[in-house]
């Protein structure tokens, strides 16, 4: 990996909701008593208006905080749960992140190694004068009563790769393909089919991962004792066994985040790499291993810049401010595993005017309004005439996505249809005058107040179930340290 780029920044996003595993076991233990052995901790659950795209947007926004977005030349989104099979999922993310129109974007999938393999490719191909954004996001659903329902978690992670002040430099990497099918999901099914765990452990993790690690150690010139952090996208018990097998005597095992997040699929390797970076000191070596129909292995060495970047990782804050969910039925409804009859108020045709979506992409996806160059008034949507000074054709495009607003008014509507009543909507004011009528998300009934500060998040607006389409827009959500 001589002359390869490095990691400039990283971020990890976990949804607000946490399903208590004990609540799952209590609800369905009568049918699956064996799940009680897994009923420890909690797993991350995406809200009804979140998916692999919206989570990737949130991770990307955090990763690009304080970075020059104009320098991003490529975006890769890795996932096994893309909402669209024939639409650029990464393209939606590019628009939501307000990146340049000529950014190269790519969807990578097909394996839980999609992100770690894309990381290797990007590091080997990164051009010198630009940066690349790698996003990994998975929102895997699990059959009710399955072990996957207990173990999975929804999450996303991001890496900004470039040559400007990297916090970690790649030393070596390798990628091995082995068609050992430990689990699979066909396009016709919504759930993973998993094979017997002992066979996967003995024939998969304990044979394929050591082969990849030994090869990457040989390429790097490192000895096993030179590794300080070992991040394995797999169970902690297997990581412990591999530490002994590979004689990584000085390596700390990076917490796989089972107790508070769960197995996040494609996002897991990048999530754990972020965890390792948050723990590492300058000059330490990190060994990352991805697994799934083969194995990827990468070694990074941290630089002095690592101390300056840790403060921007808000992952721990998302853990401490999570909202516990104990209602198993509500969890099933939020994730569309159980369909309720909402009555005639939910009977409407949500057909999307795709021509209008194309024409108004800047306003819808980029949340782009207009700022008057004469009086400084900010308004949304952008119009031909300023609402303050009434001058014509004075507005320049400006996104409201990274601005915080304040609640001017709101309504908790228990009659309008939403998968998680009540539907909360109202007016939000922004600095310099903009006022937008919009929905609120991640708030429960009674938590919102007038003049409360809110932040913007990119979420699902609604579903067109008849045609399999989903629309996205921006909503108001709690800021760090507030209720909700």
C-alpha cells in the first residue's frame, strides 16, 4: 500500500431506539424458550422513517463535519439492505449531503464484507488531489422469534479517506474469497437464513480469518506482537479464540458492541474500526478483519492527528441518550413486521410525481432554500422575490440542513395517520428569518415545547406501498442533551 491515502475522519451513527432483549424474550419466550439465554442488553432499532439510506446520511454528515465537502470526489455506500434495486441509493445520499453533482457514486453490496472490501479498493485507488467518502449502513430485519432478532442491530458508519492530515495510515491489506455460506438472503425473501453456528465458527472464522491475517502480517512486515488493537466483525468469543490462535499477545479486543447495538452487518467492520480509532494512541497498529464468504484483513498505524479527531466522534453520546423500548408489539409495527389496521384515514394513494421530484431535488433532497443578497433574508423554498425586501432575483441557494432551528408552533395529531402516533408537525424558525412547516421525529407525545431547539435529519417521508417507492425529506429531531 505504498503511497496510499489514509483515514482523515470517521463517524458512527446508531438510531435512538433500543429494544430490550429481555422484552423480546418475555413476549415470545412461550414459543422460543431458548431465546432467554440471549436476553441480555439491548439492540439498536431504526425508527419507522429510517433505513440504510437515512442512517448513511447521518453518519456521512458527522464524518464531514469541519471538512471541505468540495474536495469529496467519490462516495461509496455499502449495504445488503438497499431500499432500491434499480435506483442509485448512493446518489440519494450524495444529494442529501449536498455534495457536488459530478461526484462519482457507487453502491456496493452482496456480502457483509462489502464495506471492508470497498475500503481496500478505495485505499488502493484513491487519487491524490481529492478525498473519498465510504459509508456502510445496514438495516437488516429478522424473523420474529429468531436468534437474529436478538443479535442484529441497525447502524451506520463512515470514513473520509484522503491525504490531508490523516489520523491513520494503511500499512497492508488482503482480501480472500471463500464461498463458505454461513448465511444468505435471496431477493425473494426478507430474512437471512443462517447455518449451524459451530460449523461456521470452526470452518469459517477459525480457518479463513487466520489465513487472511497471516497474509496481511506477512505483507506488512509486522509481527503478531506489534498489533495493539484487534477488531473482528464477529462474536467476542471468537475474537478471543483468534487472539490465542494468532498469538496477538499485545492486542486488545475491540468491543463488538453486542450489548448496546448488536451485529450491524455490513456496517460492523467500519463501526469497530471507529471504536478502535477512538481508543488508539498515536503510533499504534490496528488490525481489522471482515468476515462473510471469505475474509478481509487490514492493518492501520495511527498518527499524532488521532488525538484531535476523537472529540468529533459522538457515538458514545448516542449510547447514553438512547431511548429504551420495552413494547415488543410497537417494535414489530415500527419495523413493518406487523401490520395494523389504521382505518380509512390510512387509505390514500401515495403516488409520487417523479417529474416534480426531479425538478425540486435541490429543495427536497438538499433542503436548499435561498438567501437574499440584498437584505440577508433566508427563506425556504427559494423564490423569485424576497419576502422581506421584495427585491426580485436576489436569492442565492443555501442549504438549511446543517442549521438548528427553534419550534415556533406544533401540533400532536392523533387523528392523522403515522406508524407511530401521534403525528407531530409544526413551524420551525431558522436564523435570519426562514420559517418552515415540517414534521418532527424521535419525539414522544408531550416531549416537544415551543422555542425548543431542534436539528435537521434526513428521513423517510412516506411509503408508496402499491409501487414500492419511498419518498425522503428533512424533519426536525432533538438536539444532543435534550428530551426525545
